[in-house]
């Protein structure tokens, strides 16, 4: 008998995504085979599909925001059972290098990120992963919400970098998935005021629904003037930049009060232009935020499992992975319209 096969969306090159039959993985020692139930399309997946970043090496299977159900266990697995509902931390770490030994497994010198470079991800029927990266999803939580744990962890790290927020004013630049999830996390920390800026009125409407105190569209006027008007001509204490382009970074910096803190989480343009004199003379702080720690992933799993966060407003569309995935990649690449987070289901 031949090896069992499964369906997957295989990336074969720029704007070349195909439905294919590929070998079904077999869980090895310490691994679990997961039936993928939900997988989000990340902006980085779309950039990979377009060939912008070089972070997807064909042929490979994308998908790192996912959840599913364990259907088979490899040898020596004692802490999980068949039927467990799980969301994996999508970084396979060695556990032995210096960063791993100090607890920074996201900086592992030998890490493999699922769905990145040549490491196959979860846009398939099944995926096998080590159980050491698995987190259980509580029964009331949908698999779609389970797939939101990875982007929520990205936002969590950025908000953690922002420091103590009670009583402070915060501006979030960019109301995409990460910006909106950052908004949800910021609101939990009792800020005095949260403002959100974006060029899409549709996304700003979602931000309002999720608790933004004010929403600003740069197309309707200068954001820095509106921010100062809302903060007594002072500026915000913290600006979280969730786009990664020169205009939005400049916007975030110009809206800060003297001595304020900017957290850069956007990761689009490799090079940007920033007013260095403004940073120096106003003593602004700039903190970069990338990925998330194992502990931060666990932190957002707990928040969602306990029902303390509502991320449903960020999900714009659910669609069957194998039937609609290719068309949705093309749409998100060319004309996403009002779509924010798209979840593919099996």
C-alpha cells in the first residue's frame, strides 16, 4: 500500500497557489497529528504569495495561525489525548541553545517556524507538530477563535512593550488584524483614552465596536492635530504603529508627547524615513516588537479560554479552505476591500 495522502494548498511560486494531493504526515516521537479545523490567512502569507518578502520558499504549505483536533499520537506522548482541541505555538524550538535555555524560545538559534520559508504549515488537512508547543482550547471556544491566538500573541508582545498603561493615552496606528487585537488588549489595561487611526472607515467602525474612544481617518484631516486636541495639546503617552510604512511611522511619532513611547510592530517596508531630530530633541523612545514569547502565547490562550477577550469582530470571513482558499488569496493580494481577518476552515 502507498503512503496515505491528504489535500493541501501548495505555494509553487509568485501568485501560484494550487490545490494538491500530498503525503499525509505521520506523527513522530513526541508529536501529535492534528486535523486542521481553522487557519487564518496572515498578511505575511499574502506577501509571501506575492513574492515580496522571500519568506516563503516554494514548493511549500503556508499557514501558521491555526487550531485543530488531535487525531493521532506519536510515541512517548503522555500529556495529550486523541480528541484534544489545541492551538500550537508555531515555532519549533530546539530547547538546548542559549536563547532556549534562558527561556527565549522564540529566538531559538535552530528554530523552524511553521508555514515560513521551507517549513510546511497548516493550510492542509493535517499537520504533525511536537506536543511541547501545544496549548489546549477550552470547549466553549470555537476553532476559529483558536486560530486567532497567534496574531493575538503578536499584539500581546507589543502591548507588553508599551509598559504600564492605566491612566495613559494610547494611539494605535493601523486598524488591521494586529492593530485591532492590540486595541482589545490595551482596553483591558485601563487606559485613560485609546485612539485609532486608519484610512479605512470600515476598519475604524470595527475599532469603535471594540471600544476605541475616538477613531481618526488621515484622509479627513491631520491626525496629529486631532490627537493633540483630544489630549489637551500634549500628545499621547504611547503610540503603537501596526503598519510598517514611512507615513504611518511618521504619524505615530508626531502624535507622541515629549518623552513618549512608540512601539513599532508593523513589518512591511524594510526601510523607512523618520525624523531623528524629533526623536532626540523630544527624548522619544522607540521599541521594536517581533513575534512573541512562549509565555505570551500562553497568556493570550488563557485570556481567550477564560472568555476575557472578544476577538470575533476582527474575523471578517470564514470560508472552506480547499474550495475557496486560492480565490481568497488572490482577492486579499489584489483587492481585499473591507476584509480584515479571513479564516479558512476544514
